[in-house]
């Protein structure tokens, strides 16, 4: 935690996490003597500086300070909400450990709320703390089922499905994702069903099951709302499928829209995939420009470097830079291993084996089937009108309009 946020803020957040965990582990009598009734002036000054750095979340730090000032009289619901907002804020800022600690505190302060268990599960999963993530996600699923909260029930299955994908439990991943899609559609939550179909499509594409992947992609496209926040990422995943099928020109069109709509660091993987598509399509000057842009981004945003280096290895191979390709593939293997991302490590090892064997990139085939061109054209049109700040349809409007 101390190395994530600005130093003064990081120290205060770290102290608050420690104090809240101590409070949770103490008896009511022990809580009375946990903290200083009147902290020294320098501590009060640090807290004031932290509130200034938190902006609109200053009130949430105030909720924590209220517990420290009067430990026996804690408002658990207020504390859970404050910790949840701090966790989501830290996650947006890229402070993974800070986000995890506050998410887990939120889930402990309100142990019957499935949303908070799912949040803790998602953040620990994204940090590759897989056993902890599985515990939180299974808890979220169970709580949501008991409360008939079908949105969070679906969310829990989506999160667990992605976790199982990453850990290589393919059959469990498929069951979780299919359950998420089925329940979401049963309850009328097409946007959640679209997310489940999106994840199933990505799951199939990574494993080379392209016919099934395209089927789930078409379902996701039909069910996604016009302005769903994940839609550009869906377009980038379709571009990945196109690259795997060697339809580089179509992939380039989608990826150019993606990197225009999505800001760093969230567009790093899409940019690396664009470099891969450009090189494979023989557009080497554009590839070099994109490669330089990517390397500049990786200097400041290294959290996606493993995947970016994997794509870059294939791009450099296609460009004829075999030594650079080998170095990128090796870097991808090491980075994925350090992050305990077993799936990506296997993919990077496969890329390294192809490069070491001297396997060359395959040329682009010609595919003019109407269904294929319509899929790409529809996604391009949807990206042109996409805006995450606009609302979706009312419930009275048809699914055809919702998905158009």
C-alpha cells in the first residue's frame, strides 16, 4: 500500500486499514482502549492533508475517523459504504493493494451484502490472489442466491467464470458463464447476459474454438445495449478473434476505433493487438509507429505489459524482427509467471516455441461471406455512435432497438 498512492495519503490509508482491522478483531470492551482519544497535532495534520487529496471522498475518511474517535459507537453500514467507495476509487487509480484491503473491510463490515463480497472477489482475482478470490466469489454467489439478488448472483458467476478461465478450470468456467447467461436472460437483464456471452466468446477464442466463439460473439452483439461500457472491449475481443483467423484488415478497423475511444492504460492490450494486426497485414510503417507508441505507454503503465509483450512478439515475428520477437516472448513468459497468470504464461510459451522453430506468420485469406462482413460492419457502426454517458433504452422498447 505504501508504494501505491502519494506518500502522505498512502500512510494515512495504511494506518486506517490497520486500525479498522484491529477494531474488527477486538471485543467491545477492548475497542474502548484501542485508539488515542486526542491524536497528536501532526497526525491530525496528516489526516487533513489526506482528506484534501481524496476530494469528494473526504467524507468517507471522516467516517473512518469517527470510529477512531469513538470506537464503541461505530455505524457499520456507513463504514461499509465508505470502505466500498474507497476501494472502487483505489481500483480506478490503479492502487491494487489499497483497493483490496478496503474492499475486504467493506465485505466484513456488511457480511450479508453480496455486492461487497463480489467486489472483494473481483479485486483479489485481478491481483491473481486466486484462492482468496474464489472464497469471496463463492460467498457472493451464496449470499445473492439467498437474497434472490439475481444481478449480483449473475455477477458472482461471471467473476468466478473468469477466475476459472485464468486458473485452467475450463469445465467449471463454462458452467459459471452459462449459469450467468441463463439467469440474466431469465430475469430480463439482457445487458448482463451480453456480458456472459462476451466472456464465453473470449473463453472459446483463447482456446482456438473459433466457430463456437463466433456464435457467442453474435449473441453478445445482439444483447449488448447501445452504450454499455464494455462494448469497445467486446469490439477489441472480436478483433482478437479476427487476428487469430488471419483477417487482419478487418481487425485493424475495429482496433483503431478501440484505441480512439478507450484511454490509457485500459487501451494498452488493444494497442498491442493493433501492432500485431498491422505487422501481419504487411503495413510495416504503421506497425513501427504503433510499436513506439506502445512502448511509450508501457513505461508508465506496466500492469498490462505481459499481454502486450505477447502480442508484440507475434507482431515482431511478422515484421521479420526475430531477435526482438524472441525477447518479447521471453519477457511475456516471465511477466506472466511473476503475476501468477498461468493462462497467459502458456500462451506466451507457445508463441516463444513458434518463434524458436522459425514458424512464419500466415498471410491474410479472402473471406467475403455476407454474415462475416455484416458482423464487422455492425460493430463499426455501433462504435461510431457509442457513448458511455448516454442511457440505454426504457423497458418498453424492443430488444431489436436495444441491440441496434
